C-alpha cells in the first residue's frame, strides 16, 4: 500500500464486499474516508470503513479504473433516472445486452467504449444527478 505519510497525495481505492470506498488525503495530513451510499449513489463520509479496508477479509485495494467500474456497476444496478448519465447507462446496457444475446463476451472495442463511458458517467454523476428530481432508487423486484 502507498503510505500517505511519504507525501503521496493520491487517493486509495477499495472494494469492501460490493461497496466502493475511497481514501482521500487532506492537505493537513489527515484522511477522509468516503463510501458509496446505497440510498443516493453519492459518496458520503464512512470513517467506519477505514478499519474494514485494512483488515476485512472481503476488502481489496484496487486501481482507480476498477473502483470506477464497480461504482458505476452499482449505480446502474441501484438507480434509474432521466438525465445524461442515465442515457449513457442505457448505451452501456445495450452494448452488454447485445453481446449476451449473441452469446459472446464483449469485443475489445466494446470493452473500451464501456470503460471510457463509465469514466465519463463517474465524473458526471454528482454534478448532473439530483435525487428525487432526475433520478431515483430502483424499486426492489
């Protein structure tokens, strides 16, 4: 693991169970622990995940790309909406459904489109989505 005390100001990314967690170093040397909130899809304080990230059997430190992929997969699974983010989620759903229907894995080009699109939706989610206005939690099946 990267040591924050060495001056590396980079965030760390974790998957604990199915939840994504990020550690964001603060300028004063502190650390902000943020967890994906199941109710909003936003990142909220989650200091209780510091210990889980370090010691839980179901915790894994991952790359930023893996973190984004997992976060966006959870958001696509948990939420529905009517805005640009959900339009892009629809594109991803279509790409993946087409591959499934054809009984094949995603092509390299399709995988690249999915990865680039999820990076875009990840960057857009908190600025575009307004809970109750243009997106909501999906109802359980």
